[in-house]
């Protein structure tokens, strides 16, 4: 039954990610912050040519594209290996992997569509701004956190604590 939820999570993450990015591109001006919660949260349209936290953004375009495609390809292999081998009987991990995959595909679509990933969520405290991100980045971060917790503590140990 959870396999159907995997498809739902994957498509939900992908659709919400692409929908919110399209809204950001249509309604926000590049680099101009629109306050949502003063002192905490803005909507700010940015195009990130690199990976998370700007990784690889300083590379020349051709090398950056090669590096990002390689990293994405390796990530897809790891996701599928975990899903079909190591974690195939762990529903929580499989659902987390579906969220990771949905986010990765969403960001990959941006790379082909815009040549960069659309980021627009800008959280900050004072003058410190967390790197801007999007729905896909959130799904990937949450999914990776769940997978790491499941790998460290194990499926059986977490189920025993539920009893």
C-alpha cells in the first residue's frame, strides 16, 4: 500500500515545487525581496547556477553542467539502490526516498528550463540570511534526514519504541 503513497509523494513534491517556482518567476522581480514576516521571512527570486548552498557555482558553465549532471546521476543511482535493495522493506525510508527523488527531479527540470535552479524562500535573522531555497530543496533535506535517522537507528529499533 505504501508504494502508492510513494508515487503520490513524488508527484506532490514535483508538482508543488514546479508550481511555486512558476509563481515566483511570474510574480517576483529578480533579487527584490518581498517581506512576508518582518525580521524573519521574505520571498526573493534568485537563480542558483550551482548546487545546494551555491556549490559548483564558481565553475565555468560547461564544467558546472558536467559536475551537476554527474552528481545528479550518482544521486539517482543511490536513491534507487536504497529503495530497491537496502531499504525496500522500510516504508518510512521508501517514502523519504520518494520525496528526495521528487525534489531532485524538480531541480533537474529547472536546470534544463532555466540553466539554474529557481530559489525564492529567504529566511533570515537580523542581517544573517539562510541560503535561499525552494520546495524541492526542502523535500530533499527532510528526506535525507529521515533516511539518515533510519540508517543510524535502524528500522527495528524505531518500531520497538512505538510499542
